[in-house]
């Protein structure tokens, strides 16, 4: 595996994440390119749940791009909140799926850190679904993902990616504040 591929994946994904924080539709095409590159990198690092995750991100990016520009409605999707009753259910579902997928990876593959890798997977999927729907709670998912991903990627020698996920952690906080302001301005 080449550090060049890792660096390229990080450049595109950094652009996508920063664009998402700014609530820009261009987050989606940059995400597609970055995720394809990361799938290759993670395959070489034997982080199979992360490979699966990148494939999901590519599909979700296509849907997100379509939804954010208006989709079938023809109107731009606004930033909004998830119903508070759904948040605990979504969190519990992500944890249960992470445990199940981690057990499968542990049993049937040579995956490194299968349970932590699965937490990265499930909370990323949840975060991506919330991002596609322009829901502010997506940023809480990314805080969880980044907190787990940094030590996992560092331990696999993916130092550039680990460092970048520290930056992504800070970006998630900044984005959460920015999206709250967007919600407040819309509701005023």
C-alpha cells in the first residue's frame, strides 16, 4: 500500500468534510472520489469494515447529492433536527449492529480490531444517513467515529489518516456550532 494513495484519499475526504461543515453540496462529489481511494487503502490495511463503509459512503454520496439539490421535491433540503425520541433508538441500533458485525469479523476474518472497526462502521453509517437528511445530529456521530478511529488508524501505521481524523474531530465541533446557527436563523 502506498502512502500516496492514503494522502490522496485524505485530500479528497478532507475537502468533502470541510464542505459538509459549510453545508455545501460539493461535499458529495469530493466524497465519492475520496471514498473510492480510501477503500483501496483500507483493503491493504485489512480494515474490512472500513472497506465496506467506503462502499456505503459512495452510494450514500450519490443519494445525498441528489437530495441536497432538491431530489424529487425540486426544493433544497434544509438543515433540521431528528425527532428526539428517535435518537436513543438509533444509537442503540448502531451499538447492537457494531457488536454483531464485530463478532462476525472476529470469527471469520483476520480483521485487526474487529469491534472497534465495527463501531467506526456503524456510527459512520448512522452519521452518513443523518448527513444525507441534513440533520444536525450527524455531527455527534462523527465525534464518536473520530474518537475511535484516531487510535485504530494510528495503530495500523496510517499516521496521516490518524492525524487527519484529529482535524476531523475539531471540524465536527465547528460544524455542529455552524449548523446550530443555521437552524437558529431558519427558526427565527
